């Protein structure tokens, strides 16, 4: 994955707009929190292969982290804290946010075919 360049990422997001796509969205502070602080509250969210069509997508932010939003007919999907992206060999747009130690904190992936483990 490479650091986000807003213009490059925006082009990739725009290319998938108005198409039926599959979305993977994951957020976590995972077990990291409780390993370092027994009183920490673990949180996370996970959705895989949600089939959606978004009218437009937008990447915003400054510095080292960004928010990516996808506008649906009835609302939004967004990921906050994204700092890297790539297009894989299957043409899927993969975005992620890692903390300073390299641990995954957020992932947003968009593809025209379902994601498999």
C-alpha cells in the first residue's frame, strides 16, 4: 500500500461510482487496547460484501489521515483515519488506516466482485 495522495485516490473512487459494488468496512482497536490497559474499552465494526451503488465518493483530510465517504441513495458509508491505499490485481480499491505501530485500525475496500478470506 502507498500513502494517500488525494487526487489519485479520488480518481479511483470516481471510477467505481454508479456501479453495483461490494464493500468491506472494518474498524477496530481490537485486542490492542486491553493488552496495554486492562480498563480500556474494545470497539470494532465489521461488514463484508455489502452490495451497494454509490452516486459519488469523496476523500477529504489533511496531513496523514483522511476520511472517505460514499454517498448512497439513503445515506452514507464512511471510514475515518484512512492513510494508505492501493488497487489490487483484481481491480479492487483497498484503503486502510494503521496506527504508529503499524496495526490496522480501519479498512474500507470496494470491488466489483465479492471479497473472500
